[in-house]
């Protein structure tokens, strides 16, 4: 009886080990896996025979145990152990027959697993990670749909391979084992794996999980900020809650964001540093930002136009001058203008329907150079990368002839030309008659390359999102204490972000995208010797212009007093509905704060939004809008005390100082400066 139990246990151990390897193991090296299967079966068989001999009173014989183990694994010895083939005592013959059949089945199963695993992945990659002891703070899980081409996957994998993840606590999983097997890519980065099962296990212990899903023409990034649920109040195991922050971007949005973050904003910051300012009066002498955009309004060109308008606002009365050239203008301008009715309030945009490279196009370039009001930026952003490369080269050549090499070329040219194209210095193996001048291309910036778009930093947009979470926390009135560590990791910051609607998150991201420009203007104002109050006033006014430009690029209109009053009454009657963070719909709770929030901001946070906002006015008119809100609230205040007696109190009614809201950007600047000082102190 004891022997039978032992044999059963050993058989289960063998099957369990092989099944464990099967679940873990998709392999790349056939010989290694077959060797593992042989050793497991051999050791298990030999152990079983030796124990069978001992349990039946048969003297132990290592030689005969070895012979029987090899015989059973290789299939020799017939179907049973009897007669002339008997190599052990007759007392264990029955046990040997049972054990022999079990081992043969395990061997066949192991061989089958080894053959199948040739086509499904890497065994040792899984073993290497399953046995890893070090915990991860962040886990990134990446999924590609069936339509994703190999070039896209390779671009992402190469960007991760080149990243210094060896120095971080980040695990990246790409759920494409077939790509791994076909590409034979080496394990250059030990934190890159191709099995989502391991990543899912590690994500349960991580502080943050990022899920990236590539679709045919878009990408979504779902960031889960995992933190303890302090509301449970118990000891021992603490429940964890996750803040889902999903950002969905089509390809054009991704490329436009890349241009702003890698070309436009960095160049604009350097130009602010170089402006020849000696007094405040010199500000009025500065020319507005001039931009030439070449593309389609209903595609990438339109996306870049909107982002340029938002990020090119200046701390004085001027607004950017933009020329937009498109051969398809007649078929797209009407719809674009109707979608963004207030866009021209924040930029002087002239639309030109013309053939790119034609006489009208070159006349436009000539006019910009000869009048002395040259373009600061030229952006070539049609849908065809090859066309973009050629146009950028032609524009560079033409402006060089008109303005001179020193103003168009060099490290920091007066005209920054950028193209949505692949860098020919990296993609052109040799020069021929059909290639562009690679030397000239060194003076042109390139954006939208796969390595730029699909790197982890670009997809996660980590620094921008960190600033956005702090901006939202300041807006919600959170008192942030950074003395105890990273303020972004505080429960209050995470809580307000978790409860924040998607449109409000995007608004905070837009503010964070512009923060470096505002910081550089603040530095210049301080260099001019302006008082702290004067600097503060100029920065908050610039932030309001930026905020208005953002809402204009989202399609908003100013709200009238009549609409404000009607929306407040609509919410007071209990008819207003809002959209949850998860996309669900619920009624807006009737409180003074909720009614006013619904009334003054007709945003996509609510159903049937008409895109209107009470604060979409110049800075000086904000107090007047505050008075309008106070007037509406005062009208409904007696009704609240009558209809909701006991539910509301005097402190539920607000005061409206809309100018003060723009001071939030100063709080973020102070927090960032404090973080920089802490980093510098640590380095010293």
C-alpha cells in the first residue's frame, strides 16, 4: 500500500513538472528543452525504482536501478517486466510494470511538448523571469492586434531594447511570442519579455501598471495607478484600488503631439531665452510667432494647427500669425471652420489653397523673406512622408537662397523647418540621383518617426501626466506637502485624479504641455527686475490666454448670460446628466455647487454638450462673468433653502473669482522648482 502511494506521488510529480514546463515554456532551443525532459524523467524513474526496491525488502542496487531507468525512458524491455527480461526481484515486478507504463506516457508527453514548443516562444526567458526575486514598481503590458505589421512591432521592441530599463524597476511585456520566435531577437534588455502571463502576475504586486494597445490606426494607453484603499481601515492585507486613466489617440494626434513636445516647445523655450529684452517696453517690439503649416485640415495638418495655436500664445496683446497651405482646402475649410468657430480669436490664420511646389507657393515664401517678417517655423505635414521630405528640402533650399545659410541653417536657425518624415541620415544608405541632399537634411528637424512615436516615454507621456495630476490637485484645492517625498504619489493627488473626468484630464494635460514656455517667460520677467506681483500677473494672464486657446481648439464658444441661467434652472430641476469616468451616465446631484458647475461649463463631461463656457472671454472680462454667476446663484438661493431645507447650508454657496483660478499654474511652477532644488541638493 505504501509503495503504491509512493509511485502515485512520483507519477503526479512527473506529470506536474512537465505540465509546469509546458505552461511556462515556449522555447527557442530544441536541444535544451529535450535535455530538460530527459533529465526529469530519468531522475524520477530512478528514484521510483530505488524506493520500490527498498519498500519491498529487495537489496538496493544502483546499477540495476540505472539500467531500468534508462530502459524505461528509451522504451526498451518490452511491455512488462517478467520472464527473461526481469532485472529486479519478482516482489517488485507488479510495481515496475505500473511505473514503467506511467513513465513511458510521461516521456511521450514530454517529447510532444518539446516539439510543439519549437514554434511558440522561449522557455528560458520564462524561467529567467519566473524565478526573479526583485519586485517591479511598474509593469507595462503591450498588445498588438492581428493587423499590426512586423515593422510596427519591431519599432517598439527596438525602442525598448535601447532604453535603459536595466537601471529601473520596470517590466515590459510584449504579447507577441510569434514575433519573438520569427525575429530571433536577443535578450539585450533583461526587463523585456514576450509572455503576458508573467507580466499579469507581476502587475499584482506593482505600484503602477500601464496597458498599451495598438490598433490598426490608433493606440490607447491605460495607466493604472495602484494604491492602498485607505477606506477599509483594517490590518493585515490591504485592498488595492486602481486609477484607470485611458488615453486614446489616433495616428495624427500621436504625431502632432510628438511635433509639439520634441520640436515646437523646446525651440520656443530657447527663443524666449534669446529674445533681446532690456525693459518691459521691449515686449511690444517682439514680432508674434509666425508659422507656415503645409498639410490637410482634416488630417495631421489640422491637428498640428490646433496645437500650435495653443502653444504659441505670448504674454502681450499679439497672437500668432499662421499661413496654412493645402491643395485640398476647398473641400475641408468649411467643415473645419464650423467645428472650431472661435479659433481665429486666438490666431491670425490665412488659408491658402494651392499646389505645393507651384508658383503661388514660392511667392508665399518670397513674401515672408522679403518683408522682413520671416517664418519662425515651417511644418511640412502631408500624409505622404516622401512628399514631405522633398518639400522640406525645397523650402530649405529656397529660403537659404533668399535669407542666407546662417539664418536658415546652423544649430539654432531663425527659420525652424520640420517635416513629418523619416530622417534620411538614418534611412538613406547611400547617395544617388533619386535621394535628397543628406547634408541639407541635417538642418531640418524630423518628427513622427516610429522610434519617436512608439518609445515608452512618448506613449506614456510620463512627465506631462505627472504635471497634469498636480495641476488637477491644485484646482481641486488639495494642500500638497512635498516634504515627505514625491507629491504625485500622495493619496490626495491620486484620489482627485481618479475622480476627474476625461475632458478635465485633457485640459490639465494641455496646461502641463505649456508649463515650460510659461516658466521661461517667468525667468525673463524676473531678469528684467519686475516685482513679484507683476510677474505673477503676467504669467496668470498668459495662462488664461493659453486656456482660452485650448478651449477654442476644442470647438468651444463663449456662453451668454441667458444660457447660463437656463442651464442652472435645468440642473436645479434635476434634469442634468453627467458622464462618469467609466463612461456611464448618472443624474447630477442637485446642490448649489453642482448646479453652477453644470451651468457655466457645457463640456463633454455632460450629456448633449454644446461646447460653451462662461469664462471663454478676455482676462479683463472675467470679473463680469463672476458677477453673472453670482446673480444666477442669488436668484436660486432662496429656492434651495425652501425646497432643500436641512440639506444645504450657507457655506454651500460659492464666490466666483475666476481670475484666481489661473494662479494654479504658479503653484505648479513652485512645486517643480522645489523638486529641481531637491534633485540638485541630492546630486551635490
